[in-house]
């Protein structure tokens, strides 16, 4: 099965799960949130990267999903869904076609998103209520109310967020593949990098490995020496000397599913100061992993991580969070901080981390992705958590 077809199959399993959680009289779901559109349809659009204000939508019944897209986005959407009648186009863009492509794909599109969406909505079969995702804005709510009346609408924003937080096996497979792409980059760096190379040299190795593994590079932060204390900074042409701290935080997507892995490296052997700091951070992460299981609250996990780092060598340690959910976005729910009261569930995927940034000196981090289980966790990241030496 091709990657595109397997994503459509995954979306069908997602819709089965979501509809099972809805009242039985809901017969249609609509969303213009790009994440939930991909979640319910299986189509991940590059157009949202090219134009963040681009609006598209999914109209998802349990058995099938239809899309409202720009005329330009219609062709890759057709490649994913395989049926031209499921694509409702708007705007101006021009394709020619051969006889293998249905004529509907080159007919005159609607002038606006609103007109295309209303036409698609009015053509939906059956009665019942309509679940509307309001997490983006209220445009779809207003348009649906004009067609059906507000009494038939149900806000499903929180339900979709809750469903996305607990992953299906097909979603975990993609998170693992995204992690493997980043880990391949670390492996290349560990096997071939040497003192005197620049931050950009290491970033290029990481990016190449992501692409070769089938991932889409999303962020590659390689910082060294004093720059390693700059959180989420771009790599530069700075040459890295023997013994300097190197902090790498990188992620890519596979079929829209993210990876996010952080590690600390050094050319040579870390000095006692580096070893002491890193040991405290590692103990913090490992303490969180030791206590991780279904039923633990996000805020309790955060306190365990921070308290452990403080007790093991960094008494002034502070963090705004020590991790986050991950899936169709890099920072998904829950957030592992002191205020998030979410009770963790089996099937949630989390990035857990204990970074430390000391301006003027340097920064370190260790970050892993895991799948929460009833009794603990399964690792998604497989890279050694130790201080990586080259």
C-alpha cells in the first residue's frame, strides 16, 4: 500500500474512533483547522506551509471525507483521495489534464472559499446534527448555521483535541519513523563529524538524513560553545572546537507526524563541569520516565523532573515546562508544566525534556519521545541518553 493510500486508511480509522465518541445523531464533522483536516481526511497539505493564512476544510462523514481546497491544492488532494468528486475547489489556478483525470478537476472553481464550502455542505446526504470544529475561528460555524440553523450544530473542538491526544497504532508508526529520521542524523554526526566543523556542517548532516529517511525537515538547531545557551537558535558558520558543548535539537515530520529530539555532544571528553551539569539533567529526565504511566498528572511529572534536577547539582534550576504532547504538531496537549492538570492516558505520546541554558557559558539538554502505557512507557526515541562524544 502506498504512503498516500495508507494515510487515507489511517484517517478512516480515526473517523471511526471520533464518531464512536460522538452522540449518535451527529452525521457530519467539519473543520478548517489544518491539523484536524489532516487528521480526519489523511491529506497533509504543503500549501499550509507555503501560505499560513491559506484556508481549506474537511467535511467528514464516518465513511468518507471531502475537502474544500484552493484550485492549486486540488491536484495533490486528488492524488491523496483518488476521487475528483470529493474535492471542492476555489480560487484561480490552471491545470491541463489527460483522460486519466476526471474533468471535474479542471472545471471552473468557485470564486471564494465560502462559496465552495457552502456548496459542499448543502450536498451532504442525510439528516442529523453537524459537529463543527471552532478551534480555528467561527467562520464554519456561521456558514453551517446559515445552511442548517444553529440548533443542529455541535461544537466538537475539545473532543477532537482529546481524540488526537491518544494515538492509534498507525499514528505511533509515523511518530517512530519521524524519530528514526532524526536519529539517523545523530548517527551520521557521531560517525563522521570532527572538531573544526561548523554548526552548519552538522545541521547539513542532520537535514540530509531526515530527507533520505522520508522526513520533511522542520527545525534543526545546532549551537556550540557559549551559543549552546541560546534556546532554539539557528546554526551559524561558527567552527566548533575540541571540548566545547554542542547542543542539537531537531525535528521533522513524516505524513504530518512530528519528531522532536534533543541531545548534548562534545568533540573529545566532557570536562568535570560538563559531566556534573549533564548528570543532573539526565537524572531529571530519568526520574520522570520512572514515574510515567497512565493516571499520573502532567503537573506532578513536571515537579518530579524539576525537583530531581535541583537535588542533583543545579539547585537554581527553573523551567516553564519539562515536556509536551506530540503528534500532528510538535507542541500538542498536554503540556508538562506546573499548571496542566491533565491525567495522562495510555496511548498519549510525549516529549519529555530537561534543558538548561546558562547564558555566557553554554546549554545542555536531553529529550526523548515516549508512548504512555498503563504501567509505564514504550520508547519511541532509541538514541542513547548519555553525553554523546565524538
